[in-house]
C-alpha cells in the first residue's frame, strides 16, 4: 500500500483481515514515573540518541526529563503497573500505520489491556476524516467497518494482553483510508459508545513510522517504530529526522512547553526565544522559533526584526519580519502552519486595529474571494521570550512572555504559490518578471526607486519601488528603464484624448480586469492608505501591468481618521466633499477624494488614484466595474457570505482577542465597556456592519452605471 489510499483511488475497496496475536505477557507495560519534585517525567526521553520510556540509569541514579526537557532525579519507582484507564473493557487502539513504506502495509492494531477476553462483535471502526483546507479529493463515506460482520474478520474476540491486527483484504469494505492528511480513526462498542480514538495532523503520518501508544497499551500516541501485532517500540530521533523536513519539531517540544505552562488556545501558538536579545529594526537577530498547531510544527532558528510603517515601529507590540534559518544561519524553507513552504514570513501585530487583525484578514479574504492572490493569513498567539531573566525563571516559558494576537502573513514575493509571475531574465525577456510598488511613506534605504511622470508632467515625478527582481540600482538599470518607459507610456495614454480607445488608449498597457478587482476591493475597504501607499503591481512576461496583490489594510474599513480622507482632522466626521463621504462614513468613493480642491492639502498627489479617476471617465470601464460588482454580490461577496465569513473568523478569534485586549489594555485604550470582551465584540461587530453598509452603498452607486450601452470605435 502506498501513501494515503484516500487521496489516490476513490474506487478502491479496502478490506480487512484480522489475526490474533497473543502477546507475551505484559512485561512491556511501563510504570508512570515522577521527578523528585512530583512532576511527571515526559516520556519518551532522548538519551544518547535513543528514546527511552522509563527513567534512565546514570551514575547509579535514575533520571528523567520534565516536559520542558530539564533533567531531574526520579522518585523511586513504586513498582506498580499503571495500565491505561480501561474504558469499560480495556480495549484500546494501540497502533496505526498510516503510510507504509516499502514492503509494509498500513494497519490498525487493537490491544486488550483488561483482564478478560472481549467479544468485539458489533463493534465498529470508523475513519472520520476531517476536511482540510486543500482537500479536493474527498472520498465518499463507505460507513464503518463492523467487527464480526459476515465474511470479514475470522475472529472478533480479543484476549487479555492480546493484539488484534487489522490490515486490508479484498473481501470487506473498510472505510478508513489511512491517509497522510489530517485524519481520525474512532473505535466504538456495539452500543455506539466511543471507546478510543486516534487523530493525526497533516504531515504527521510519516512514511514507515506509525503512531503508537507508548508504553504499549497506554500513554498518548507518539511516533513509533511499526510493530504490527507486537508490543510498540520506540523510534529513533535520527529516523524521525530522516522522514521529516528540515526544521520540523521532531519531538513536539513546542506543544509540550505550552502545555506545561497550562496555556491553551484554539489558535496556533508561536514561541520566539530571542536568547536575551532585544528585537530591533535591522539587522535580524538570531532567535529560536517554534510553533504549536494542528499542522506539522517548526522548531528551529529564525532571523527576526521589527517591521511595519514608521508609525507602527513605535508601538510596543511590534510587527516582525521572520526569516527561517537553519542552525548554520542559512535560509530554510518550511511549510509554516501548513501554508506553502517558504522562508519569508510576516508577523503583523495589530495594535491600532481594535478588531485585533480582522481588518487585514478581511481585506485579503475579499481579494481572494475575487479569485485574486492575496497573502495567506493565520491568526496566531505569540510568546516572545526576550528578557534575560533566565536565572529567576529557570528559562521556562511563562505567561509573562505572552505577547498577544498576531496575523501570520505571507510576505509578498515571486513564488508559484504567491505572486505567480515568470522568473526574470533580462537577456531572455525584458518585458517581465516584475513586482513593484508605489509607497510614499515607506521607502527604505537600499530600495531601488525609479520615477514615473505623473499625468505625464515631469514636475511631479511619482516614485516606484522595485520589489522583484532584486539588485542594486546599477544592476537593475535595464529593468528600471524598461518599466519607467512602459509606465510613462501608460500615463501618456491616459492623458491623451483617445485614452478610452482599445487600441491606442490605456488598455494597451494594463490588464483591465485586475484593475477593476483591485478598485472594487480597495473601495469596499475605503482604505486611506490605498493608492498612495503599499500599492503593489506586477508584470508577467509578455503581459500587461496587473494591479495587486493588496497589502496593508489596518486603518481601513471606516476607522477614524486616516489621511487624506475627508474629515480626518475632525474625528473623521466632517464631509462630504467631492466624493460625498467622510473617513468614517460608509458613503463616498475613496478614489476621487483628492479631486476636491483643498481636501488633500498635505499630500495632494494621492499616489496612483488619478489612474482610477481617469478610468472612471470611460463609461465602458464603469459598466465593466458595475457588471463585475453584480457578479460578486450574487456570489462570494453577498451579504450572507460576508457575514458568514465574519462570524467564522470572530468565533475563531474571540478567546485570543480577549487575551490580547487584557495584555495590551493601555495601548489599545479602554472605552466605557463592562469588559474587554464587550469592547472587542463591539469593535468587531462595528467593522462587520460597516462593511455591509459600505457594500450596500456601492450597490446603489454602481447600479447607476449598469445600463450603459455604447459601441466604441
Ligand atoms: C475472501 O472471500 C473468499 C470467498 O468467500 C474466500 O475464499 C477468501 O479466502 C477470502 N479472502 C480472505 C483474505 O479472507
Ligand atoms: C543549512 O543549510 C545549508 C544550505 O542548504 C547547508 O549547507 C547546511 O549544512 C545546513 N546546516 C544545517 C545545520 O543543517
Ligand atoms: C474567508 O474567510 C472565511 C472565514 O475564515 C473562510 O472560511 C473563507 O474560506 C475565506 N475565503 C477566502 C476566499 O479566503
Ligand atoms: C537567461 O537567458 C539566456 C538566454 O536564453 C540564457 O542563456 C541564460 O542562461 C539565462 N540566465 C539565467 C540566469 O537563467
């Protein structure tokens, strides 16, 4: 059998073959051991490269490790055998091999820890595979395997201390497909009561390594050496490392640390140990970073530095850029929290957004709903161990290190799973493989900047920053020249009286559909920073310029009082101005506010918004925008769908958001709420209602453009 029958062959009939192995007594059942201070030993422990399940002898004394890995002397053994709490009969799932390697078959093994033979007739074994995000090949449920059903297992009885091994055969249909995806196998008795179950995460079902109770018949499931029909055995750290990708948390050390502290979250947790250094703004410091999640976890090194806009850098809860490193400081790709593997990640720390990250989350979610790439995100809780008080705290993780909720984001870069454009090679093709942005607030030292003639007027150059390819100004001379000329051509076309002509006008330069989707997404958010900051664009080989991906929406969605939206000086309340709406109002377009003389005094340029102002003058463009809007509102951006997405995200975030409020009370600022829960609830619902109201305003406005018919040319 090969990897995951479920993933491969929907029609495959799995069958079962049962044999009874009589175990050679219960000698393998180990004792539960404690440290002298009463803490439990965390077995298995890695001793000289071998995993041990009892205290190890060293210097005539017995030692074990606690769950943080600290060694201590063991309390003398009481000699008592602690069997698994026998649920009624003492029959447990003992071992599961989900991905056999060469010459090995997948199997499920039961074990009877009790004192009596158990008749399993009518018992069931069911695979209730949990749907994972990218599960595109779900198999129909064939129902559970029923013990003692006709023609199936010869024997449906299991003697005390015996193993019952279930493998495949052609006769019995058997609906657990032991796949490499997230999965679960449940054993129930004849009355339907769940007797035992095992679940494993995506990436945890390794080739040739089983999940077994250690010690045999007891304990939690751990990665083990496949021992079908026999007592379970330990697997060496070396073998595990051989099967897991570099950087993987081989011994689940991160989850153990968090569990030991008594911390629980329904979100993934990231622990960053800075080794007594302070995280700063360049260069990256060398930290240890680990994750505890439902995915294959990471535990290795990472370079970490502060990131974010100049204002965000003053916040106490810092945004961080993370680069995964191996022990020798080389970049290391990893599929962090199950996202496509890469070494570059962003931990966005929403301090000013009182919805605690829902703004960025929602903006990217909206963009993805349009089938555009937007950075993938995961809400996480972060522990930042950045103080050197190892002496007083013994280096243990504690709630003092709790740093609140972050949104783990993909960094924008060229990648077949991120911005999927051609690899740049100037000799072969100068027309493509570019990512660039306009970002008036955030030009860093070393950025390669090239100017565009805004409105084809050389007095007002508009800086663009090259994101990809990377290089120095000199190295990228040909590239910046090409893009400069191209974008100036676009500006000239926009300015010309033939701007709407499909041959000579703007369409020659841009992939209009991407501009329309970006326009709609930005307008839903009414982001003050859009058009003028963090405005990413790309150009694929042989294609025209495309708008996106979206980035940085923490001050969007009616949050008072981002510059330059009308009313920003007056708690967002004044207005209405040309666009017909203030900063916090659901009404009024974002793209044309700076057309109103005197509104955008501090930054009259407003980045690239003049592109959209000009496009809007073309009735055919407006009609396309309106048509696309209708299509989206009937599907992925209907009120019902957006509300459902909100509710799902709120449910997931709620407990962590409240912990975050409690951690950062002073920074967030309290209002008159009975509790932090009420405050967060209020903020999140306000955001949801604003978004729905905003989309309804757009319905009304865009309906006016719907009936345009006009033949051009
Ligand atoms: C499957 O069923 C056939 C017919 O009843 C029987 O001859 C065969 O031995 C069975 N195979 C197994 C592996 O039990
Ligand atoms: C780190 O990665 C580099 C480059 O892939 C490799 O040469 C080196 O051996 C790795 N170091 C460790 C400790 O794995
Ligand atoms: C949007 O967010 C919801 C809630 O988390 C999620 O179920 C949905 O898959 C997301 N949609 C997209 C297109 O990312
Ligand atoms: C770039 O393209 C040229 C011409 O096709 C080729 O000879 C060269 O190897 C390419 N360079 C890289 C780095 O791929």
